[in-house]
């Protein structure tokens, strides 16, 4: 890439902005903070807490599927006294509803967009903060009403009366208050929770878009932005256009429930012996509106992870990203195609088969940019010097798991196969490969890669690798087997898989999956201990422990209020690893060609703690 | 090949089987074979790419790992290749074409209803399936309360069962009375949501007799996993016997009063005749308390309301016109002895109820 020509190389307003003396008190510094990094950490830690809540719900789901209707020792006596220790179906339906809701709305989206979006965007484009810091603060604090409503929906009506319409919340089950045990007040709280998450994300999206467009440092052109910022920028656009539809649909559903409107409730329904007052609404309308957001949401949850992984693979392979521009273009085309594939969730809903076929075309087309990204990640590794550090292992893990998720998606895009496996465990296995395998491994790669920048310390490499190995092994054991269950015909969302002889031979497989899931849950405690323990015990890191190029590594670790001592100037692309112009195997974006000549690489970096990796 | 070979045999050891188990073993409908062929085509393409990519990635991780500190990258290593990038855009695009084509043709087969097929109505309601035959004349349902879930025989005996004749195209016209359901027969590789407020259709043809499982696969509430039914594929003779049984009112409603109530509600009587004692506007007299009373006519005569009077009033309503009502009734829609028996018993029973 060519060097910068925009501004004179000698210009550096050093010293002028140096005096970011922080006079804020504790509350304004750490609680109601407008600093993007503190807000990022607030998202980060609340997502961490909810990750464990969602994980525990998953463990309970697995208990029921492996030992249906059996008395659960100890826990059963505490929770299910009225049913002699057996898990009632009302409880089970609440479990899978809340597991999906918590993991999607309170873990993956806030962690990737709220935490990494907030942390990385200003640092990587060389801005002191977001464009709208107060809006940013509001976007976090609007998560708390959502936390409150989701938590209330668990407890206020009792655990057996939680929201029980699935995370997709299909009406009429979710629209008629008497339709299901938990579709009374709990379902209303659920809708309010989703609405608040939606408003919060909306504010974040506007902020991210504005910041990326307006606040880039001098010399930071669009095609000099790191791929993680590109991914977050594209995701913000995707979210800004898709999310209002879900929020509007949520308000319509709320109106159906509370003031008796009839958007989604057809005429003459008899639910539990009572006639409803619906007039001519359509339950399919909700499905269209819901998936118009929730399919793009899949890309909202995977694109930032792709960006993080691109960054991590390039840095830890010491090579520029293979095909930087095609990587950007493929993300843009995934974003565009992501808007016109929602119908593939509805092949069995009774839509016109010709329309269904149009959705097949757009869906299989998405496999092309996805394939480009996958092969470019491999191309980045070729000829590099690969440091098998914890973030790199998670990134490589992401690629392999994302491939399985993506290939599984091809089965589901082809209509007749989807008709067979729709609403079976095949789907469950597929989207867990994308969300748990893809997004979560992307999060792990991001957490371990930027941990020194966030907290100024290194995480334990040893325990990081143990966590990776265990999670990778148990994750495949859990979700690969689920494809098997689904192809054999086991439906999802059934509280009792033993009703038919046809499924009885799958019980041993279900037990196997449960043990694997327990192992995966256990591995996350290692992650938690490593993350929290390294805050105190981790080795202090310098500015640039990974010898990376992008601007966040110019700021000190942890990055101070205002991020940079002076406005950084950008001279080149973000992935100039092993450039012939550099004396080292990296060439930071902020060094002018004149500075490179006198540059002593690694002068303000602490020693890198990794020792060449696992092998 | 292993999955296909083992999938054709459902009786192998389940522990061995579950690992190779892909689709359910039997292929019964005309499109099952096509679906399975497309499935295995995609499966092997995916396995090939997965193994190739994983092998390459593992190789790169080992081949290019940092072997000693300070090792530098070959500065001439590729960072971009138009040829490679074009190749890995075009080859996947070509591979998805046959998948799309087979998927499209199979889907069109699934969703195009055959002409002259045998029609069965399906109604889903939490948590039960009801099947209706012959324009709603015969209805088969089951009560889940009667099912003993620990007793295999009870599950088969007491669940609702849909009977169909073998080697005949069957079209199901489906509707839900409450929430969304989905009608799924794994061995037929077909599934269709059942939606309140609209009708959805599903067709299949069974080429073998036997008993198969029907699931609800759209989550419909806490007892969703118990919303099951049996599909019984009969020979034509067995199916005819079944059809006669379910459309025979005496068998469906052995109690004449219940039979009469069913007829009153389904044959149009209830449009003009009330059961609360007051005549309907522009309608006929109420049935409540009418049995055994002396009724007077337009021509000044009167008669006692008994069996013969009711039968005559249905078959030839103009024979005796009730005072104050006029000639408004055309012929009643009853013609068989067991139907008259039912409606008479029903009207007589209304008196018993009125006394209570």
C-alpha cells in the first residue's frame, strides 16, 4: 500500500491534548460514564453474567432431554417440590424460551456490538470517544430495564409460569394471554424486555455509524480501517435498518395482548375452550416481521466475529489479511443479501412455493461470500509465521466451526431438505454451530486478543489454552450429534422425547450430548476464573504486546480517558505485517515513513508472554 | 456409502445405528427418494469440502507455526491472488446449481396438489389432531386424557388415527382452531404448518401398508410433545370398512340423543329453531318443551307433537303449517331412520332437561 499524502508528516499536536487529567469522581467515571471504554466494559461484564445464566438454563434443558421425567436429585427437590422432583413441561418450555432469549439478546449481541463495538471503533479509527457519548451511555442504561423485565418474567409469576412461547414468540400462542401457562404477564414482560434491548441497540447503531463516518483520524480512509471496524460498521448499518421492524412488531404484539387489537389474531379461535375476540389478523404477518429482523440478526451476530477473527488471524500469523478488499466486499454483500433471505425460515409456513424458491436463490447465494471469507482466512495463514496463542486458537476454532455451521446451512437452504429437518434438532445443531461455535469463539478470540488493551494485563496463556481445548472438544460433541438427532426426525422444543418408539433409540445419543454439554459448561468456569483472576494476577502488558499495527495499540494499556496523547495520523493500511519497508515483522499505522527509519521496534512493549504456542 | 447402507436397515443395534443414522429408515412417499438423494449429494459435497479445508488449515498451522523466536515471515508470501479468489467464488457457485435445481423440482412436487386426489380434512387444536372424511360427515378424533403414556398399546389404541388407502394420492386440507401447529410425517419427508385463520395443504401417497407416526412440530404450548397421532395405511378394503364405520352415525353416536344433537347442529335445524323456548325471528317454533304438547295449525286443526308428527314435519313441512309461522320451511335434511330416531330423541330429551 502507498503511504500517506494527506498531511505534512511533521505535524503532531503533541502535548496539547496530553493533559487529560481525570477529575471525575467514582460515579461519573465508572457508573454513569460517557467514556466508550467504560461503557464497553459495562456491556462486557453484564454479558458475562448473563452468559452464565443462559448456560445454566441450557444445562437444565439437557437434563430433561437425557433423563425425561426422571426425578432430579437435590435440584429437583428444591425446584419441583409439587411434582416430586420431576421437571414439569411448563418449566421446560420456559427454559428453552429464556435460554434463546438470554443468549441472543443479552449475551451475544451486547457483547459483540455493545462491548467490542464500543471498545474498538474509537480506538481503531483514532478518535478520542464516540460521536455521541451521552447517547452511548443511555444505550447501556436502557439495557437495565431490559434486564429488569427479563428477570421479572422469570420470577414474578413463578418459575413454572415464565414466558413459554419460544424465543421466536409466534402468535397466537404469544398474542393471546390465556394461550399458554406463561403467556400471561410474563410474556408481556418478555416483549417489553425485547423492546428495550431494541431501543438500546438502535442508539448504539446510530452512534457507531456516525462515529465511523465522521470521527476517523487524519489519514484513516475507509480502506485503511481494520476489518473489525469494517465489520462493526456494516453490522451497525444492518441493525439500524432491520431492528425498527422488530420493535414495531413487538409493539403490535403488545397491543394485541394489552388493548385487544388484532394484528396477529385471526377470527374465531377457540383457545382452552374460550373464544377469542380476534378479527382477521394473520399469524404469518408476525413471522414475516420477526424474521425480517431476526435473519439479519444472525449476521449481526456473526459479522463482528468475522471481523475480529480476520484481525486476530492476520496479527498472529504475521501476515496481511489475504484479499483485504474482497473481505470488505464480501461482508457488504452478506449484509445486502441478509435482508432478502428471511423467508427461508418459513418454507413450511404455507407460503407460495414460487416465493419460497426465490428465497432459496438468495440464500444459496450467501454461501459464495462466506466461502470467499473462509478461503481468505486460510490464504492469510499460508506462508505466515503462526503464533498459536490463545486468541489465534480461538480464531482457527471459529473458522472450523463456522464451516460446519455454514455447510449445515446449505442443507437448510434447499427447500425439500428443510421441509424434512425444519423444527428438528438438525436446526438446533446448525444454529448452535453458528452462534456458539461462530459468535462465541469470535468473542473468546476478541476477549483474549484485546484483554491487554482493556485491562493492561495479559491473561494466562496456559489456562486460556485449556479453556479453548475443552470448549472446542465438548462443543463439537454437543452440537454435531444434534444434526444426527434431527435428521433422524427428533423435533425440537419437545418436553418429552420418549413419547414415541421411533425416538427411543436416540435416548443414548441424548445422554451423550448432555454429558458433552456439561463439559462445555464446566470449561466456561475456567474462562471466568482466568478472566477475573488475570485482572489481578496477570502479567502487566505494554502498549503493543502482540506487535500489531492498528491504532488501538498506540494508546497505552489500559487506554486512558481520551485514548491518545495526541491525534494520531494514519499512514498506511492496518495489516502491514512483514512489510519490506519495516525492520520488524510489523509496521504500525501511525508511524510516518521518516519515523520508521529511526524506529526501534518493540521499545515500549513488554515481552510477549507466549512461547510459540501449543505445538 | 456407509450412511446409505446402514440407513436402509432399521433393525441394527441402535448403539451402532445412531452414529450413522441420517434420515429415518423408511422412504414412503413419492418424493422421499428424491429428498434423500439430494440430502446425500449435499452431504458428500460438504464432507469433501470440510475435510479438505480442515486438512489444509491443520497443515498450515503446523507448517507455518513459529519455530524459533525472532523468526521472520517470507516477505514475498502472497497477500492477494485474483486467480485463486475467482476460483473459490466460481466453483462454489457452480456446485450450488444442481442443489438448487433438485431442491426446486422436489419442492414443486411436494407443493403441487395432484388432481383427483382423496381429500381428508385435518384440524389441529391443543393438543389433538382431528381428521374428517367425506365432507366432514365422519370425524375421527381422540382424547388424550384416555391415553396411558406408560402403556405402548394404549398409545397406539387411544391416539387419534388417520386412516388412508394405500397407493392413493391423499390431499390434506388443514386448519387450526387455536395456535400454530405443524403436521409432520417423518417417513414421508413432508411437513406443513397448520395455521389458524387459513387453510394449508399437504399431499402424499403411501406405497406400503402399515402404521406410522405423526408429530406436531410447531411449538404449541406445554403439552406440545404429546400432540401425536398415528397414520394407518390400509388396503382399499380395510379403508372402506373404516370409512363406513366413521361415517355411520349409529357407530359414531350410539346414544340417539347425542346423535340428534349432532344432527340439529350440523344439518341446518339450528338456524330456524331455537332451544330456549322463544321462536327465532323469521324462523320456526322453538323445540324447548314442545314434545307431547298439543300444537295448533293455520287451518284451525291441532295435533299432538309425537314421533309421527316430527317425521312428517321433516319430510313434508308443508303438510301442517303451525299457526303464526307461515310456509317458510323447505325440506328437512334428514332421510334415514337412525337420523329421525336421533332428532326425535333429542327433542324429547329437551323436555327432560326443561323439567330439571
